[in-house]
C-alpha cells in the first residue's frame, strides 16, 4: 500500500464520524429497516454498524472492498439522471479498510450461508463461512493504526463521540421509517422506532419536550420554485432554544447543509426571534432528481441547488405560512 493510497483514503476518512457516515449510508442504501451503530471510545477503538439489509454474497463482499467498486451505478447516464442512492463512488469501504482493521460479516437475504471477511490495511487476510443473520455487520477496529500522524490528530473521545452522535442523529431524522440505534461504550444513546413518524423520531432523539413543542410545516400555497414539497417540523418561537441553533435539512432523504434553507428559516421567524434564541427545525425538501448536484466532495455535506434563490423563497414562505396558521 502506497503513501498516495493512504492520503487518498484520508480524503474520505477524517475521523470516526466519517466512517460511521459511510457505513450508515451503505446500510440505508441496502434497504435496511433496522440499523445499529455501536462505538467504543468515541469510535477510536471500534465502530460497529449492523443492518438487516440485503446483505452480500462472498463474491459481493470481496468486490465491496476493492477500489472503485460499486453496485450502485453502471454508467455515466446513471449519474446524470440523478443518483437515488446515498453512495455511488465505490470508494468508502476500500478507503476505510486501508486505514483500519475491518471485519465484514454478511449474509444475503434469502441466502443460506454467511461470509466473514477480514481486511487489514487494505489487504484481505481471511475469508471464511460464518453463521450470521441476514444483513451485514461491518466492524472497524484501530482506526488509523497505520497512519500515526492522523491518529495523533483525533480529539478527545467525548469530542469524537459528539461528531458520531450528530451524524447518526441526522440520518435517523432523515429516515423516520428506519429504526436507528446508537450505542457508546455499551450504553444506548438513543433508539428510534422506525414507525415512519418524524415527530416520534424527534422524540427519540431530542426528547419529549422538544418533540411536543414543534409545529408541523403545512404549506399549501408554496410559491413556484425548485421544490416539489416541503415537510417537517419547526420550533414554536417561544420554545426556540437558547443554547444553540439546530436546523437540519434533508433533500430526498439525504442530510445536507444548506445556508439558503437555514437563512430562509431565520427570515421566516423575523422579529419573533429574540436575539438570544435560535430556531430548531427539521425540514425535508423534495426536489425532482436531476435538479440537485450530489456529486460534491465526499466529506462535505453540501449539495448544489440549480435555483438557490427560488429554494430560499419557497422555504421562507412555507415556514411563514406555518407560523401564521398557528396564530404566530
Ligand atoms: P458505494 O456505496 O459508493 O457503492 P462503498 O465502498 O461504500 O461504495 O461500498 C461498496 C459496495 O459494497 C456497495 O456498492 C454495495 O454493493 C456493497 N455494500 C457495502 N455496504 C453494504 C451493506 N451494509 N449491505 C449490503 N451491501 C453493502
Ligand atoms: Mg457507500
């Protein structure tokens, strides 16, 4: 394994949270209805992501850790018509395996045998039959064991866990139909039910008080613009949080950062928002595939909208209308 390869891996894998993001995306792409993430020492010692998704055959699992191997797009036209899966580069498993000790235990749905594959520093070391349920468990031990410079730059366990928690939370909120659980050092941090209710998911993640105080976004008169629909929950101005801002936006089930959407929400609250309070919002934006560019840097969570101004106008209008309808 060359230095170049390790640097390339570092583009995808910055810290435990980036590993968790990639593994979680793979589980969601694999049609899982339950995903459990368990980390030790903030993810610096170990990361385990288990799902009940489609699973892999031995051949699939061997291919999965090879460079640039993806089962998700076949040619460039798939990219142009808009990618429906969270992953598509075929880089993540290979890159993670290059800088850790990885174990994949997997059995395809309806398949009668499971496989356990061990990879160390990018090299497959063992492949054996395994008794395991349908679905996939990927375990990462000793992240950056062979990249000491990178390992040295990891933060305290608590800080690394904060990053992990943020990632898992955001994916849980973006996917209320999937039961997502997070464990740290053997203790469960949260677990959503997978009952497909955003409010229930918010309750599992942020607690009853936050969930009950939020208002359903209800926008009947959406102005013309790039969005087909806006769904979600926003905070009641009186219960806006004093500690910090929290605006989570999702585009077609993908967590994204969008300053356009964030600014639109703040604008909608207008002077109802006292200077020491911040909005709290979870918004799901639906756009036709092809009007949003997901082919951005793998580590960033930004997407480019073809019509940012139109999007901002629609989000502002939707939140304003929601507040008005609630007499606010
Ligand atoms: P990408 O997600 O961009 O395709 P990855 O390196 O993340 O690339 O994964 C490579 C391939 O491994 C995927 O395309 C998929 O076929 C397979 N794979 C990875 N994780 C899982 C999983 N949890 N369940 C089923 N298949 C998986
Ligand atoms: Mg992937």
